[in-house]
C-alpha cells in the first residue's frame, strides 16, 4: 500500500433507510486480514486501496475469485516502514470490509482494490501470514444514540458547521468534499465520512475509531477540528505577512528599474551582455521592416525584467529564437539540368515521373528566375525510396535538407508552436527545422504525412498543415510562439505517404500527387547491382576483397523471387546482407573466400530454404482451368480460376478461395452472362438447372478481391460447361459487365512481368489498356503477344479451342420417362 495519506474523496455506500444491515456484519471468527499503511477506515465508507505487497496481492486475488466469500478485516499498521508487520504491530481496532472490485494499474506490481467497509471489529491475534494474513477477529459494534436524542442532533449540527469552516479555510482539503458532506443526510454516515477524509494523523483517527459511543466520537472530532481551524488561521496570518513583505520587495524592484532607465538616459548603462549580443545579431539580419520593429520592441522589454525572474528567461528565449531564424537567407540553386539529372539517376533507379517533375521545376525556375516551390506528395508502398529521394533532390539542387517525421503526431502545437504564456513554450517543429537548415529555401521532407492523428483533444494537426502546404498561404506562416509571419513559399515541401485514404481531402487537394509504384523484378535486380550490393559489401568489410565479390543476375533474381515478398527493396537488402555476412564469416574462419562469384546454386546454402515460390503455368489439360493475372502490393502474380460441375437439381453456385465481395460479384455476373449466351456455346441451357457450379481460386489463405478476374471467370465457366480446352500459354485480365463488355483494369506493368516469368506468351485484355502497354519499355514486352478485346465473345473466340479435353464429363440432359400405373381393376 502507499505510504502517503490518501486524501482523495472517499465515497460511501448509499443506504436510504436503516444502515444496520451494513454495520452489523456476520463473519467467521477467523478471517483474512489486510494491513494498510497510513490509512484508517471507518464503518460504512467505500475506499480505493493501492495494493503492492505480495501477501496483499494474494488476498485480493482470493477475494476476487469468490463473490460470496469476499469479506476480510482491515487494520492499519503502527509503523508504515515495516513491510511484514507482526500481530502486535497492527492497531487493535479496524473494520470488516467487502471487496467490490479490483482495478489493474499500468505498473504490473500494483493493483487498486475498492473495498466497502462495514462494521467495526477488534483484532485478537494473527494466526497465519502466508499466503496472506489471517487472524481471530471479534465484532466491536458502535453504540448508537436514540432516534429522539436532541443532544446528538445538536452535536451533528455543530460538526457540520465546524467541518465546513475547516474545509473553506484549508487549501489541503479538496472543495469537492464540501459538496459531498452537504448531500449526506444520514448522521452516522456523515460522521464516519468526515473521520475518514479529513487530513488528520493516524493517531488521531485511531483515537476516534476506538470510541464505541458515537456521541463521544463526535465530541472528540469537534475538539480536533477546532484545533486544526486555529492552526489554519495561524498559517493564514503568516502567509499574509509574507505577502506584504513580497509587495515591498516588488516596490523596491520597480524603483531600481526607474533608476536604471535614468542611468541609460545619461549614458551610464549599456544594458545586459545578452542584449548587446542580440543587437549585434540583429544588425546582420535581412528581415522585413515589420519584423525588425517587432524585434526591437520586444528587445526593449528585456530591460524591464529582473535577470533573476522567470519572465526575463522567457523574453530572452523568444529573442534568441527570432535571431536564430535565417530571415531572408537563401541558398543558390543549381540550375544545371544535366547535372541534376545525373545526380538523380545516380542515387535512384527508376522513379521517372518524380525525376521529370523536379527537372521541370528547375527548368521553369531557370527561365523565370523566381518561382514558388511546388508542394509534392510521393505515395507508394514502403521501401521504394520515397524518403531517400528527398535527400537526392536536395543534392541535385544544392539546397539544404531537413526531414520531419509526422508519424503519430497528435498535437497541433507541434506544427504551430506554443503560445508564450505557457511555461517552457517553444516554436513548432516547422520553425525549428528551418532554424536547423540555416536557410529559408531547404528541401523539407514531411515524412509519413498519412500517419498524422486527426481531431484529438490537443487540436487537429492535419488542419494545421493546411497553412504550411498551401502555396497561397505559406508565404505568411504564423507560428504561435513567434507571433509574426514567416515566409515558407521558397521551401520545397515533399510529403511522403503509404495510403492516400487516411489523408484529409482538403490537405490532399493542396498537394501534387505523384505515385511511386513498387519495383518489378527487373528493376530490383538493377538496384541491387548498382546500390545494394556495393553498400552491403562495404558494411560487411568485403569491399576490399580482390577480386571483387559479385552476384550473378540469376542469383539476385532467385533472392528476389524466392526470399522476398515486397514492393520495395528493404527485405532484399537484408537478404543480401545476410548472404554477405555468411561469406564474411567463412573468410574470417578460413582466410579466403571459396568463390568470388555467387551463383543461384549457392544461394540456398547462404540463405536457407526459400520461403516463397512463384506460380508457373500449369497447362491446359483440364476443362474449366484458366490462368488470370493479379496485382498485389509486392508485384504481379498469376492466379488460376478453377470451375468444376457436379450433379444437382438446384443448380447452385459455390465460390471458395477467400474471395472478397467485388470478386464474388464478378463471378455472379460472369455466370449470368454465360447462362444468357449458352446458345453461342452450343450447350443446353438446362445444364444450369441440373448441375451445380463450383468456382475456386487456389491459395485459400490469401485474401483476393477486385473486378479484374471477370473475363477469366467467364472463360473458366464456359470451358467447364463445353469441356473445351483453353488455348495454351494464355492468360487474361479484365472486368466484365452484365452485357459482356470488357472494361480496363490497373497494374498492367506488374501483371505482364508476372506472365512473362510464368511462361505466358499470349495475354488478353481490354482495348482501352493499349495505352498502358505503350508506356511500358519494349524490353519488358518482348516475348509476349497482346490481344485486345471489347467483349466476352472476343475472349471466347480466341481463348476457347475446338479441342475437347481428355475424359470429358457427359453433361447431356436426358428426359426422365413418365411412370404409368396399371389400372388395379383390370
């Protein structure tokens, strides 16, 4: 238990009528005992007790498990410093109590137990101490006054008046207690509540508890309260005298300040050394005239404060923050487009859209000479280099670079700063970052802008960013601490995000969105060869090896395909590092490397068994199995749509494979289209009434969704009901409508590369996706022929062959002959 006196308001049990049911406790003679430090309980009061000792924790667990047998006795110990008090170290009188609730605390070693105290009791002896205290306890009920006892009623009225006077005169007692005692109408509950909650010593409270007669207890309590009131009056007198002395000191200080001002007028005082230093810095500043007026006005206030006072430190800090800002200081941009392109290409492979946008900005800046910086938001999966790209942009433009992480930001003051009225107020992180950069036109990375918390009790940080990221407003950014405007219009803000859906729409509207998509396998191989392998060779100390250690292209491809599943290259870098660590260990152990070229056959020995495998094309031997193309966050994949038929009158459709709602709807649309156009497939429409259709997408543990498998499902159903083979090495992707129209889909680049890796030679897609194909470099398209379709009939004409699969299912619907019953009278 806590060693400090618990002065919080203790609640009480609410009994409207007779409280004898609460105070007259029936309990066994031997009962669990709880020892408290500096806490004396009186009958009828509901109290929280902080429990920390092992024996007390065991008791709380025991009582909480049995709601019917949860009574114990609570006694205060004589010495609060003793952790394991003996029986004679506990006060003789205490109370019975019932455990109401146990509340877990943030620290694992403590819990708060809420007890409802009941009748008074007396401790005879302690019988055991493990696993918790037990003792022989006898009831010691209080002697209650008669209902018509006028002396008792007078004592209660005096106690109310005395208690209210004590609470009003004392700063240590919460004002909430005054409201509580006014609402207490039961005199017994009122008396015990006051005894429990007044900040009295343990000895005074034990003395009050030992009185068996309630009237005697009230008389003693009145004596104690009168004593406390007199002591409080004496404290107030001393406080008033001290305050008068302080007023006299303030008067002397103001006179001294006047004398100081007179000396300055006479030229006899040059001010503090801090002021002289600030004046020297101010002379070098290139700030606007209004800012200069504000600065010198605030500088003059510095002389009005005593250097020992807190106000002086606050004012000095404000002036130092103002002079630490790079007012009007800009670095000279490098407008050499060829150099900028060379730097960007050297640091990052791919990302052509981002590089093109930066070069466009530099070109316009070169022609115009002055231009507001754009607000760019790079969004894409983790690990693709969004944050590191900002450093490359700063290097290409020869600007300063600062980065501010917004992940988990929940306080608006982190952006706008605190007002100077608060103790320890500081500027916001925007201004602090500008101070750190040392120029007013740095490349400013706002990292993880999609992780900013919205609408908290501390304001809305995302709304505070609206001013920062609005080119029309950030020329006069207002920080609460500075209380003046600062020009951020020349700062190149680059925000990064993984998910645009969590960014508020007004904030999203102010930024120029550029998608940084995940890398395909071919791009990852180039990144590994150019950047990752050299960096990890240096990190593992193998860069000094002669000849140079290198990975073959096939080895890197195997690591990418079979040891990583990501859009970026972070896991790839870790796997390369792991392989090189193994080689470094061998070199340190054996003195030399077994080989300087790492081939695919050696990867498994360095990295272990591959955890991932790519799907490969499985042929066209079965009816109803069609290859589709899917986009995932880690690249493209091929997937197989399987359709099987089983006899059944219901003609039921079953969908399995962990499909999302959109994909389920695509399957239903595909089936309805096939039913409506069964004649074009030369099948009997009665098949759908006599055969159940089951559509499955393998790898059921992986969730799948999206509309792009529409034509694949339609072709799978058509193949199943016609038992015709699907054209070999063919894959397809496209959304289907109820009319059979094929709609365009996304992720084309990733899907094509996945098809190439799986051995696909023909891909069917919507005619509107032709523009996406033309944007893909020719080297990625080689070996694949694209067939553009407008409707499902076009898909079937190409994909379904006239060849029937081996061992086809007989789907002929036969007429059931009518049964004729012979005439029994014939």
